[in-house]
């Protein structure tokens, strides 16, 4: 009997460890990198799983973090982080009032938008369109790529749970996707 209960306990722990990484149906579309006017512009968007969209429709607040980073490619060494930008998009829906609010925070800039339609709020909040990431003249010649990382935090858990259950993830999902390589200047 004791062995059986220990087995079930370990099975539950194993399920909790792998369920978060297997259940994420979110996907990054892009990133598309364009070089023009001596600037690097990035376009990317997020495709959410239906259960995340339904939670939003039901009034559950979501916080989605976008990290857009440039890396320089090295043959022998690990890729070098050059610079990056991050955004925190917060989505709130009130199903009774039919009110949809999205905010975008980047550094000291805060943008709050109100939408009449849920779909327009979702489209604005999960996409990054033509973001100026860097000036080409400030970068050394070489091969580069852009990495987009998106994570969604789980609703606030009591801190006590984090102390006792250290293997529980704080993210609903965390995904990343790299662009194809592009060259700046003359590559040696």
C-alpha cells in the first residue's frame, strides 16, 4: 500500500513536470527581418491555442511578454547577444460590459487601447509589425539572426506554493523562434 501511494505521488509529479511543456499550443509566426534605410525591421506574431483565447473571452487577464533579440553568429563560440527589445502586453476582457482593453509596456512607454471587438484587440496585442530594432551602421560586419521569445505568465500563484513545489513552472508557455541568417557588411 505504501509503495502504491509513493508511485502515484511520483506519477503526479512527473505529470506536472512535463504537462506544461507538452500542452503549449502557442506558436510564433515569423519572425520576418527586413533591412532597409540602414535599419533592421522585424515583424512577428503569436498564434494562441483555443483554450487561451477562451480564457480571455471568459474574463481571465493575460500577460504576454515579447523579447526580440539580435544575435551575431559565431562558428566556434556560442552566438553573441547584441541587443534586444522587450514588450509586455496585458489583455483584459469584461464579458458583461463587452469591453476589451489591451496595454503595451516597453521601458517607460505605456500604451493603452480600448477595442469594440475582441478579435481586433487580439490581433493588435499578439503581433509586432515593422518594429525598428537596430541601426545597421552601429553593428559590426558579420552574420546575424533575430530571436523572438514569447512567454505567458500563469496567474499569480501564492508565494508559499513556490517554496514547497519548486518544480512548478511560472509560465503557461514559453516559446522561441529564430529568423534565418542575414549578413551585415562584408563577412570575413
